[in-house]
């Protein structure tokens, strides 16, 4: 369930960015996605602390959040996007 929520949020981010127009709209979309991912990260940590989740769940969300955050910062300074190999 948790992994699906993360995958769905990332798919929504991609779709919203594909449909977005200029930079201000893209920045707003990334900011909203970051807020969602931060909330998911906190939820994953609480689930782990209660024994209903794993450290892997926390790390997965954190990695995705950091990637989105990096892309947002790169767009702000107009740096080419880094893509994982």
C-alpha cells in the first residue's frame, strides 16, 4: 500500500509537469509535490516507529523527495537535469 502511494504521487508529479506551461507553474507543482513527499516521509517514519513499516519505506520516500528537491533547485538556476544512469 505504502509503495503504491509513493509511485502514484510520483506519476501524478510527472503528469502535472508534462502538462505544465512556464516555469512559475512548474515551480508551484514541484513545491506541492515536495510538501506531499515530506508528509509521506513523516508517515513512513511514524509507521516504522510503530512497527507497521520498515526503514526501507522511509529511505525510499526520502530518496524520491531528495530527487524532486534537487530537480526543483536545478530548475531554479537553470542547470541541466541530472538523470540516474
